[in-house]
C-alpha cells in the first residue's frame, strides 16, 4: 500500500515507522530531516491509497475535506469534526449535548478581559484557563494564584475567546479511539507528562513523554459508553467523522469526566501506543477511511517515550545545536528514535530545530523494561542545553 502521512513531528514519524514495519511505501509531507520518505510536495498533489493527517492545524483547516473532494481515502475528520479541537467552546457545548460529564465552565469572548477579571476576582480557585483557539498544546494554565490567572486570561483574550473551568481531582489518562463514524477500536490507554520538569513542575508543554499501557486507572468497560455517546452526538449533528478521537479523561472513582477532545492522534502518546499494535495499522485506518467495518486491534507489550527538548523550551527554544550519539542508539535493541524537531547543517549533521527535538522510545514486555531501554538510549544522545524528564514511566 502507498501511504501519505501529513505532518513533520514525532507523531508523524511514529506513524510512518509503523506503516513501514508492515512493508508499506510511505511519504511524509512536509516531513523533516531524519524522517525517511520526507517530501516537500503537498498532499493535494500526491497520489496514494491512504492519506493520514497528523497535526491539529491541518485537521482544523479542513485538509481532509479537500483531499476527499479529490476522491482520496483520508483518515482524519473534516472541518466540522475538527471543531472539537479547534474550538474549546464548541467542544464543551458538544459534551453537554452528548451528556458526557465534564468540568463546569464559563466562556469569555475575545476582548472581554474586564468580565474575566471580575469573575476571577469573585470566584474561588484553583482555575483552569484554556484558549478557545489552537495554541500548540500550550494554551492551558492551571493555577491557584489569582493574579496569575487574571494576567493569563487578559493575555489570551487579546487573541480570542477563553474557557475558564473548574479543576478536577483524580488521575489523567489519554484515550485514543479509531473510528469509521459508526464503530470504534480503542488503542491502549496512555499517560503523558505535560509539564517540563520532573515531578510535574514548571510550565505546560506539548508533552515531555508518555507511557502505555496505563493500567489500573480506568477500564475499557467504563470508557466505551463515553466514546459511544460522542459518536452518537456526532451522528446526531450529521458530522461525518472518520479518524482518531483523542479523549483526555480525569478519573476520580467513581467519577469519570472528559477534560478535552482532540480530533487526531495524540503527541507524544502515539509514539507509545502504535508499537503495541501487533496487526497492520494501515489496514485498520484504511477501513475507517472508507467507512468499512474495523478489524479488531491486537495489543501486546509496553512502551515509554522520553522527549528530548532544546534549551529554553517551552518559552524560548534554541536551534542549531549539533546532535551527537544517534548512531550509538541504533545498536540498542528495542529502542526507536523519532525526529520531532531536527534539521541538518551544511555538514549534514543533525541539529536542533524546534522545542521538542527527539522522541526516544523504549519497548519491552513491561513498563519497567521499556523505561530502562528508553533511558539507556537517551544517555547516548547529546546536544547543548538538552533537557528531558527523568521520571517518565514512574507514575503508573
């Protein structure tokens, strides 16, 4: 099968790796240095048996609609389904309509900073402040500090609307489902690490690592009714949704509430979920894209990924720093390195070119074994100012 993956990060590198492991021919657009098969040719100008769209922006912009208009098989929702991620206001209203439990919230329109200030002044914290619009995974502030909340809301309202919601207790788990719009298959549950420093300290990031399976937090039997309710509401609103549904859950037994819905595979969760799928992922995604019955997923093993980030990430990431040690990692069994933010200099050396530079994946029969392998690989890689968390996989 010929497959085109749209995107240029670690998630897209992981998708391409999964497809190639089953013998498929893969192009990644626009891709980047370090991702085999990268091409600058637009997906709209390529032909393939299957197109898989990775990043949120392309989903929200409706690239799937444009590709389907050309008669192509696409695994991703169109503009309508993309609203679940593109607008937190839409997503919260959608959850309310579907009857899926979520945090209580209020909405403030762009520019209404004084209304938001008065609300924060008169309400009891802590608060979660989210941009209504896409913010590269960094549009969320959780704080007990009233003045920090006011300053954050004021800044975000200059760009667009915001949602302020209650902080929910419990453990967070990432749920990913593949759907053809009628049926769905659950990927192994995962947990990601959003804050930049060990112990969940520092600012939020796009994700500093993840592990799967995240067991003992919630069962598929409890999750399935939530996904079914979401699919029912999608059909009620006549939204043709053939793609991945990412559900961020907060579990505080007996309560299960949805924090967010994203309209694509997670990053960095995809990097640890896909290696656990034993059957050919391309067959599953093609069936979903065509609206056909989904073959069941066969799951085994465990994985963790450690994100190696550049100096200054997430506020002011540096670039151009030479990366060494990648060749040494190739000799470590059950390790994979996905390029997420790299480039090449005139000497063909890999260099940093973004905040999250590399996703270092370790595989094994258990989380402990996968963790050992991942950090063994991380220790071989070096670049100036590198930063990574040392506690990925320890909170399961």
